[in-house]
C-alpha cells in the first residue's frame, strides 16, 4: 500500500509540473507576441499583457565556452578578471560577496519604477528607496514595452553589478517592488541618485494596486549565460524580438487592463 501511495503522489506531482510548464509556455507566448517579429514566422497578437518578466543574473568567473562578447571585465582587489552573468531563479539564496544584476521586461506598455528596501528576521522593514528611474540609467527614461529591457545596475554603470551585503546582521531579504504604471507617477522626481520614499507613500501604492500574483520559472534555463542579444538589449542598443530568449522568472498579475502592475520580489540574503 505505501508504494501505491508514493506512486500516486509522484503521478500528482508530475501532472502538476506539466500544468505549470504548459502555463509558463502560454505566458511566454503572450509576452513574445508583444515583441517585434524576428526572422521566424510572427506570433499572432494576444490580449493578455499583465506579465512582468525578471531575470536575476549572478556573475561567475568566465569559462572558455562563454561568448567573449557577453563577458564583463571586473576590477576586484587590485586585479582584473572576466566574469559572465548567468541566470538564476528569483528565489535562489544570495550570499554576501556575490555580484548580481537584475533585468526587467514587461508585456504591458507603461512606466517602470523599482523600489528597494531591507527586510529583517522579525518581519520589520528598513527605509524605502526608488532605485529606478534615475538619471544615471538611460538618462531617467523609464518608458517600457515588450522587448525593451531595463538592467539594474546598467552594464555601463560603475560598478555594473550589485555586491550582496547585509545592512544588518538580522537582514533576511532584499525586497524589490516592481511597479509598471500606465502613466508617469506625479509624486516621483527623477534624480542622479536613488530617491528616498516614505513608508506611507509605498503603503498607499500597495493598498491601491497590489493584487494576486503568480510566479513561474523558465524550464531548463537556469545556469545559462547571457546571450549577446540580451546584453545589447540591457544596454539599450537593441529591442528583443520574438526570436530572442524570454525572462527567467515570469509573474502574472491579476490586474485589469489599464491598471498598474505591482510585483513584490523578496531576494533571500545570507552570509
């Protein structure tokens, strides 16, 4: 009998995985259909655009098999070496000292805002900061649409990555809030550096726009290095087409057409 129960559990898990894979493929198709056509046959347009794509890149020492054009020359501790960004899942634990970069794409045309704050083991939060838009990244241009990728930090920033550090010993997460608004937010002024936001303002945006979200990872893509197309898109030199890779992590937001999309992404941080 126990073996029958185990077999049933495995069968249920397999069916669930197949359903998730099918759903992710639908989400990918919806996003790709909003991008410009590539060399392949264009995809028919779909109506669902309540999707936010995130790719979390972790830098690792470059390997001989990596495309030299996607490597980054990074100066660390009086020496320079080549590093390659590779895909990881959004819930991958991050450790102090690791170098990461975040790229964002949305199927819905609008204006992108990224808010960052620390979360602590007791559930409390630190200060809120708007880390995008800012004038150092694309001159503050935060207009987004499918195929247009925003990288934080930008590849030409100095340094072109975030180094994972905990602000306090009890910090558990770095909380990113991704907001795509159909029009620019009047309360936000773009500056040359990150902008401090009041907890009250962020709470109001959450009350007004936060809704149910669902997350799925791209199948078989974890660990793959950045492609040249993704690198060029991240620097603003290219718009991704239907032939190019999809984001690693996709979020579906239960938001009505014309309403803002709001997604919270807790990045786990440890020693």
